C-alpha cells in the first residue's frame, strides 16, 4: 500500500477503535472491576437478586415468544405470497411490509388508544356487549409479545420469501413423486431448504425483542432487562447501581452474540445448494382453488388488517382532540400538529440534525471502509469488516452506556468534554447505523469492474481522483440507498438518544419527545410526533425501493 492508503487505514482504525471498540470494551471492563480491582461482585449481586433474575428470564421469554409468534405469522404469509397465485398478491405483499415503517414503541402508543383498559375496544364491548370490567389486552408480557409480533413478523416473512424464491420447484416435485404431501413435504423438504432465510429473520426478531426498551416503557412493564439497565445507568450519583446496569448491558451483548454464533453455526452445518441460481417467480406460483384459496386470502387479510391497526390508531390520535373514556376522539383538528411543528418544533429539529449529520458521516466512512475491504490488499481486512459490522448486533442502550463511560472525562490533552456537546448523539447514531452504508457500498463495489478504475489510473489519474471521479459516481445509487436506510433507522432510534440527552439541554429528538408526551399524558401530541415519524420513514423506504428497484420492504431483509 502507498502512503496515502496507510494513512487512510490508520484514520479508519482510530475512528472505529475510539467510537466502537473502546466504549464497548470499557463496558465489559467496568462490569468486572471495582476501585481498580478485578471482581465478580457485580455479577453476584445481579444473579443473587430474585428481581433481576426475573427480569433476565422475562426478557429471554419475550424474545423466544416473539420468534415463535412471528414465525407462525411470517412463514405462512411468505409461503402463500410466494407460492400461491391469489388475487392482489403483490398489493398484499406491499401492505404486509408496512408494519416495519413504525417503531414498536409508537405502535405500543397506538395500542393504548385502541386496546387499553379504557381504549376503543374495551369501551365498545362495555357499551354494546355489556362487559362489566375491561379486558387486559396489552398490560403484561403478553402485550409486549403482541405488539412486537405485529411489528416484526415482516422480517421473518421477507427473509423466508427471499429463500423460497430461490428454491428449485423440481426438488419438491421429486419429493411429491416419492409420496411426500402437504405439511410433511413442507417440513421435510421446503422448510430445511429455506432455513438460511428463516434463520436470518428469526435472529433479527430475537435481537430486537430481547433488547427493546420503548415498548415496555410505553405500556408500563418494567420487569425486563432493557428498562432496568436504562434506569440503572441513569443513576449517576450511585456508582454501585450504575455497575449493575453495566452488568445488564454485558448480559444483553453476550446473549446476543451467543445467539448470533449459534444461529450461524446451525446454518453452516447444513448444505443448502440447489442446481439453479434462482427461479423466475411465475414458475413458482400454484393455482389454488376452493377452501384452500379462501383460507389463504383470509389469513393474509386478517393478519395485515390487525398489524395495520396501530397505524390507524396513531393517525386518529394525531388528528383527534379529546380522546378519553370515549371509543373515538370527540373532535378532530390540526392542533396537535401545530403544537409539535410550530409551537414546539425542537424535537423534529433535533431529530433531523442528529440523523442528517450521522448519515453524512456514515456515507463517508462506509464508502471508505468498503473500498478498503474490496480494493486493497489489506492485512486484517476481515477484522476491519467485523469492527464496522459489530454495532449491528449491539443493543442501542449498550452503545450509549459505553459512550457515557468512555467520554465522561475530557478528551486527553484537551479540555473538551464530548458528553457536554450534542454532537455526541450524532456520533453514537453514526456508529450504530454504520453497517447499513458499509454493506450498501460493499454491494455496489462488487458490481463495478476494477478495469474501469485501472483505465483511469493508466490515463494518469491518481487513486484519490479515480475514486472521486469514477468509483464514487458508479456506486452512488447503492451508497445513497444505504445512507437513506441509515437515516430512517437513526431517526427512529430511542435508547441512544435518550441516554445521551442531558437534562435541561433541549437535546431530545422526536423519539424521546414521544416518550415524554406519553408519560405526561399528552397523547395527542405524542401521536402527532409518531405520525410524522411514520411519514418520514415511509418516504425514506419508498426512495430506497425506487433506487434499488425492489419490492417495498425488501430493504429490511437480512
């Protein structure tokens, strides 16, 4: 490598070490130390406390339950929409991906309107069916599982659809000729062959559900690991409590890594090769009639309708006036939007500022990292790739905790305190969403032949000029798609922004604003912010799908 490449590699490693590796390593280090000495006391306190053990088991239970429930919805949906020629199949597929544009905690807010103790459904049951006491639809672990399931089942569906679309139908035909039929055929042939896609979707659901913070806080369920870690890390005046929060962060990271490694190991032990590179979609479609056709359509319509209820609830609440002890708001106006956009626009301004800056950083760093991995004979390039992709498997609360512990003192040799400047939130979001631009840039570079760059350099252009004039324009579309994904995922981030927003500084973005309004009982303005967030994410995903010419929601596949 030339001198410029060495300097670039050095800068990239310094950035990743400083803003990813060191904060995470410090979290692990402080979980095992006290007053400079190695100790297991913090872990002993955690596992010795029945309440914290309950929190851990509850989080594990919720994550496993969400994997099961999303599988029960996502796998049949994927099979029906990929294999059956039913009416409006493409339209139903698009509708089925829409739950992904709403963060789960925003959906939880809508569920309080619709299914709370005095929500729409309970009030209708009391008014028209004589129900005496409200039914508890959502206040408990079952409610968290319900909300997350309706939000995340498209992750399983999309990844299974991707696997199913690549399977050779002749394999199933051979099995049928040998006597395999119905569910036996699916269990013994189809499901094992689509396992890589299913494993990816199930893993995403598990990681998300295990470390979800917003949904439990919205519906008031605190006996889970993420809420307890959040509360503990905030107790800055009590170091022993903070260390318990750090232990919880380490447990979340460790369990996430174990799950990821186990899933990769399970998939790698099996062969999934087929004789074809993919089958045209039309050749996969089966003509279904009668009761099978009716049940397939009914299943898809019912699942989609229920999963889109939170979207309807948020927009009704956003435009509604007083909505208390009535099935629906008593009036409708734009007052809530006026408040959050004109009277108190700080939440929207902060979100756009943090996410915009994080996206710019992600585009620059992601393009450079992908170029170094793809175009340079770089020793340890796999390590560089692993460092850049690490945040994908880390809960946001862990990254935020690492930043709080790593940057609580001024930067060495300066008096600059990073935690006292709002840019710390943008930096955290940058590292949190860096994998999106790295993977997008990597995929774009794979489609650019090196001969184009070699021709430029043979004509006298240097490597930097060639990158700026040739490589970057050719990879621009794919990189931009990754940048938009980084933006929409940054703007919906909650835990990082909330932990790093110092009280009294007016640093809170929209996600934190939704939590503040919700916790103070101002549900209309919380819904208005949620509606704006949904619109921003929907526009971003639509642009991505347009750029990369894929079906709506495929960008969320793994």
